[in-house]
C-alpha cells in the first residue's frame, strides 16, 4: 500500500530525514517511535503533503501512485489521513460545516453524490458515539476553545467520518489523560479493518498497550535504525533510546 | 491638474429655494479650507485627480426623460420596503414606504417638516471639510427628508436603492438625503448603489442622520458596482441614549471613498462602526471614519476588516476624538487586513486624540497573509486549495457579518460576501 524508499527531506535547509525506508501493507498497524527531533512528525507531514517540507531524494509510492506528485487535498481524496499532533484552531468555520465539506469533496472525487443534510447527520451521529464527542462541540468553530483531549478526539472523529485507507496518527496520545487515551484507542481499533492501514507515531509505549501494532520501528536521526514486533516497544520503554543508538 | 473650482458658483444660481441657496453659498465660501484639507485627507487616494481625468466633475447633468427600471431587477426587492432614487431623484411611485416613516423631497414638504429640514439639513455634514461633500452640497438637485416617527419599531428593513441610469456617455450623479430618527424609534436601512449599464459613472452620496433620544438605527451600505467612481459620506449626530450601528461592505468599484462621521453629542450614546472590504484587480477603496465623543459615558466601537488581491488598494483611517467633557468614554478601534498578492496594498492609520483623563481607549491594526497551517489543515481533509482559501476568507468576514442584528440583512450580506469570496482563489 505504502512504499517509502530512501527518503531525504529538509526544512529550511535543515536535513531532517536522511534515507528513510518503510513499507506498509493493508491491514497492518505500524508504530514509529523515536526521541524528540528524530523526524517522526516530518515523516507524517510529508506523507500528508505539506509543501514546506522539501523532498530532496527518494520516492513514496502509495497504491501504485507517485504520492509526491499529488497535492495535499488529492492525497486526502486517495484515502490518506493525518491526525495532527497540534490541531489548529480556525475561528469562523463551524466544525460540522468543515467536516461536511470535506466528506462531500471526497465523495465528489469518487463520483458519488454529496450527502444531503439528513443522511450526513445520521452518519455523524453514528461516528460521534465512537469517540464520545458531543454535538455542541461540533457546532463550534474548528477546535476553537477545545481542550487538548477534545482536539485529539475531534481528529479521530474526522478520521471516522472520512474513512481513510491509510491513517497516520501523529502523537495522538500526547497530552491525553488515561480515560481520553482509552477512548481514542478504542476509536482507532473500531475503525480498523483488513483493508486499511495505520501508522502510529509516538514517544511512549503507553498507547501501544491499547492499540497493538504489527510492527514497531525506531526512528533516530532521520533513519529507521531498528524494526521489530510489539515487544520492541516494551524493550525500548525499559532501556531507552540510547540502547538502540549504541 | 484640476480646473478652477470657483466656477462651481454658477451652479448655485440654479437653486430656486432661497434658504437652500443661502446654505449652498455658505458652503461655497469654504472652498479654501476644503482644498487645503484635501491634501492630508486624501493622501492615499488621489480620487480627485482620477475622477477629474475622466469627468467634468463640476458639471450638473439634466435629466428630462423619465427612466424606467427593469422589472426583473425590482422583483428582487419584491415585498420589501424600498425607497428608490434614479440618478439622485426620488421615485415615489416605485417606492414602498411603511407607515410611520415619511419620505419626501424638499419642495413637497409640509410646513412642519420644512422646519425640521431647515433645522438639521446641512448642519452635520462634512461639506466644509471634504471636497466631495462640498461638490455634492452645491450640485445636488433634490434633497430628500426621511422622517422616522416616534416609537417606530417595525422589524422589517427598508432598502434605499439608488439606481444610476445613463442613456449615453458617462454620467455624474449627486444623491442627497437627511434622515431624522425620532425618539424611541428603531429602524433598519440597507442602502445600495446600482448602476444599470456598464458605462463609467461618478456619483456622490451624502447622508445626514439625526438621532433623537433613545433612538436606534442600523444602517448598512453595500457597494458592489464594477466601474463606479463613488464617494459616500454618512454623517450621524446622536443624542442621549441613542444607538447607531453602521456597516459598510465594499466588494468592487474603480475608486470608492467612504467618509463616516459620528458625533456623540450627549451622554450615554453607543456607536458601532463595522466595515468589510474585499478587493480585486485594480479596485481602490478608502474608508475614513471619525468619531467625536462630546459628552460623558459614551461607547464607540469600530472594527474594519479587509482582503486585498491582485493590484488592489485599501485605505483605512480611523480617528477618535475624546473631548475634555467626555469623561468615562470607552472607545475601541481595530483594523485587520489580509493581503493575497505581492502587489496588493493597504494603508492603515489609526488616530486618537484624547483631552479627557478618565477614559478607556484602544486602537490597533494588523496586516497579514492567509494562515499556512490552517490552509494545510483544510487541504489535508480533501478540500481543494481554492475552496480552502474561500473558506478561510469567509471565516475572516464572519466576525463582521455576525454583528448585523437584522436577520434578513445578515443573510443577504452573508450570501453576497461568500459569493464574492469565491473569486479570491489566486
């Protein structure tokens, strides 16, 4: 589904990713762990199509398409979804309106008719239950005045609404209390199917107690230096990142 | 560059009413002052030069033929109250005026109304300070009195539709009116300027609004004319406990200048001034506002927001005066701008002049671009760049539109604004 080869990325002339390789098949959950500044978020943003990140070398093939040639919105239409580490507040656009526009734009690209108000509301109510988010929150402007936990739940809610093929969760666990963490994890597990894949980016092993990964990769200094199964995460938790560096 | 202004004097002789003639002559004598202030007040808008290039600006056009407005256009305003003018002349038969409001040209006024007219007319305007109000005052052919009765409180808005029709060649029109809002009345006006052919025209509109005690007025102006050189001056004078809510929405126009002058003459007045401008191509829109706090305990609140694209040009100049007597004044002012192209320009200048010592005042302005993070967030959800831009610009306008109290007006402006913003995708 996703094939990243020898990816080199820089931001403002700082080299961040230095030859990263990653292969993700459908139905899989991959966890990418690593210390601060190792390039985890850069990887997420590059896959999602952030222009400010410059790809100097390498390729990303997604569902047989050259991903780097597509704009961010085209990628979303092809089924890529990024749950942001720091979801931005956008005053003046209601969350519901925003999600409705997004859902219908994606439907439009697949040649489907836009959802009318009634059917949209029906789908929305269904998905709201998954992340326990309430209607009043969604009638407010995008993320405006949302608590940290509410912002993260809103990300997973959007993911549920857009039903992506490849979801990237960028430190969705950071800043969450244990209850919110469970709700988010439950949501992710519920949305999991044999046809979609998930990449979880995290510092800690904590989230991986609730979402069991098939693969764990350690990203240090712009490269994946070690890969393994879920046990690798536990080992890292015990021994720290210096253990892999050594 | 500009012809001899003293030749405008001959236009005064066309005035048949002796009192109006005296008023016009008085204004004529302030020519020196008007030309002197022009330099400073039009520093960023060379309107006079631009208009003079294309029009013989001191000319007074005469219209003999009766003109008709296309029914299709009028149908858009069906079942709404409307005051209609064509080329500055009131069209009584086409207008639909609610009970509790009377509208008449000066020569049709009864004696009581004539007294009211003489008391207020041309006393509050900026004809001795602004060259275009000056021209308007000397050259208008018809002046209108709109009188709102005591305790009037119909919720429905009243359109003021100023049509400009020219059969051949460019035209010059001067629109002039006085609105007296009597005690405890509450009214809503939506004023539009609509030219019905694509010929370039120059128009001036001067409005004086007198607000008696406890009166409330919501006044919205929509400027959405393509090739129009337009000057608009609104002059409001408020008495105790009165409330004014002014909105200026500018979407196109070759060169547009708006003067908004508010005098808070007595205690406990409340004035809101809001504006939104979205400019493309070579449009030039200049908003000049003045609020004069003359007595204690009043509040003025001003917020203008604008978007400039291509080679367009915006100007904002907001002045707040707080006189010595005006203790416990609250005055706020802010102007926010988004520039979408490297060639677009905004000149913004907030000004405060405070003579009282117990006041709360703030002012500020910002100039920025569209938030890249927000753009990426929307695009990452499958929303195209073009759609994301118009969504963010819409969100930017929301803060102003939200402030409109009248629901019909709010929906109308919202619809128009979002439609206009769809073009801002470069």
